[in-house]
C-alpha cells in the first residue's frame, strides 16, 4: 500500500516530502509487524498485495481510496476500486475515520492513527514470551528507574493489561539481587504475611491486587519498608489508584509513600498496534498451524473492544483454535464471540498530530469564511480554546 499525489494536492505532497506527517496508516504485515504510511490532505492510496500475504497475490489497484481532511476529522472515499474499502467491518463509499479505525482496502489491513505514527510502527520487543510494545516499553523504563533508585511505586491499569508481567520483566531486566517476596491481595493469607514480616534482611515486596489487601496489612507493610534500609514496595492496582484511595481501599500511609510514584499501564484498546504481534506470539507459543487467512484474523482482533485486556484476547483465541472447533473456520468462530468494539471519535485538536490539527483548523476557518465564533462551533470548542490553538499551531485567522 502506498500513496500517490493527486493533481490538486501537489503543494501538500511537496511539503510532506520535506516534513513527513506523523499521522496516517499503520499497515499490518503478515507477521504482525507494522509499516507506517504518512498521509496528507488529498492523499490517494494505491493497494498492492505482495508476498507478505499467504496466497502470494500480486494484484495492483491504482487510485483505490482518497483521504480528505475536514474540520471535524479525516474522511476516506472509495474511488470505485472494485475491491472495496471497509472501515471497522463496514463497506463504505465515504466515511469519517477516528483514531484506531480499522481500514481494509482489498486485502490490505491498516490502522488509522491521528498521532505518533512513527512511534507506533516501532517493532515490539520480545522478552521471553512477553511482547513489549512502545507504550508498554515507556512504562517499563519508568519502572526500571524506580527499581534502580530503590523507590516504592504503584502500577495501575485495567484488569489483564499486563501490570504484573511488566513488573516481573522490570525486576529481571534491572538484575535486582535483593530477595523478592510476592503477595497477592486477592488470596490473602495471614500466615503467609506473618512469615514474610519475620524477614530481617532487605526485601522487595511485590503485592498484586494491592487494593484488596487489608488496610491494616498495608500500613504494616509501609512501616516495615520504612524501617528496613534497602527495602521497597511495588503494588499493582486494578483501576485507578486515586479512586481506590478515595474509596478507602488504599490507606493514606501508602499514598504518602507511593502516591507520587504511579505508573499507568495503558489498556489494550489504547495500544491497539500491539494486538497483531500479541496474536502471532500466542499462535506461535501454542503451535497453531498457519493454514487460515492471517489478514482476516488481524482485522477481526483489531476491531474488537478488548476491555478484559490480553487475558481476554488469549481466551478467545484459545476457544477459536481449540481442537473442538477444528472443523469450522476459526476466524468465523472468533468473529461470533469477540467483544463489541468500543465507540471511536476523532481526537481533539490538542491530542492529534500538529500537522493534522493545523489542517483541520484551517478548514474550519475556510468553511466559516474566517469567522472565529462559527469555526469554533464547528469544532465544538470554545473561542478561547480556538484562539489558543491558533497561537499553538501558528495559524493566522483572516476573514475572507
């Protein structure tokens, strides 16, 4: 998949070649890796199915789809391609896109992103059976800094996003030689805690489901860590640490010790670019024969709303590729069971890539004939925010 310059976007193409944009498409390859395709207003996409597809199709479709930027976001239009353009599983002639939309042009599958295109395309790293994507790597680096400094910290995030896995990977990478004591608030045993408190040497306390740990035990842990030089505490919390504290599930002494050292692990929906590689890693680990439509599988798992995280993704893959369902197409089995996708909307101007935000701002001004109040209404922001974005993006408001 590559883009061509249309006759009416020669200037945009020239600017893009000098300063590539950081929004566009992440094309999914057959091995689960991603290839970035920067876009610009008016970009026309060609589709070439090459050897990365399992059937070796080398067909080439010129002028498959075009991408147009409007004030409210980016739209994709099918240019009578014959193979069709699909957005989140729906065949479209013209439709608005949102950050995370799954696009299928012929046999090519791609994710549409409104920011961080180059960073999102960085290949995930494998550490054993763990896949560490770009956003999870940032969490891992922060955890390493805390561990090297022997500072206590909390890790928050939805269930199944890999909080404990990330902590274990950070401890291994840091080469921590201090003994590690693992506790779990979900299956609390007072005898195990008493034995743990009998330690007289420095220790790294790793407590899963910290918010389910009794408040008295939390306070005792904090006192133990403070009294013993070289000891520190790592806790994982399902959900938000602030909410858990407000509801009384995390004691105040813990917030005093660790409240300023909180790492948030993003949900699987927020790091959707990791899903193809996570899927391939699971299939490799379970030795599933690659005799199915890989691109169809990627489209299926990318569209779903994995609120249960990696664990939910693996459970659905296990059910679809189990020996009991071998007689049926596993992708059809998976499509019937996957959770419904979450609703998507275009990012705000401040959250999207500056190049894309600048074009949207200019389009809003053009549609409003330079009237700031009307342009702000079209963007659903206040005039104060509109003026702030004009200054940030260096856009001049001139009435036509």
